[in-house]
């Protein structure tokens, strides 16, 4: 499946591309998302929804990915 309309016609801010080093989505990714994962970890492990290894990899790769986006 692919988008049939150009990016500029998309109105939702959650689907837009990163546009600057200070993009609020990068800030959310590095703070709120990590906090959310840490609060969800016990529930995920109890329900076998997210393994301990998957959780660790998500946390470990989130910050470097945000830094990579800032660099590019």
C-alpha cells in the first residue's frame, strides 16, 4: 500500500516527517516514549507481550535513532 496524496496534504501531525533538529516528535521519542515503555514493562512481561530482550533493544536503540535523524 502506498500514499496516493503528497505529504503536504496530510493534516495529522503524527504522520509528518521530521523537519528540524528540535522537532517535538524527537523530544517525545526520547522522553515520553521511554517513560511509557518503563511503566509498561512489568505488564508486558507478565502477559508475554514484549520480551525483556525486545524491551531492552527498544530502549537501547531509541536515543541513537533520534540522534541519527538529527544528523541527517
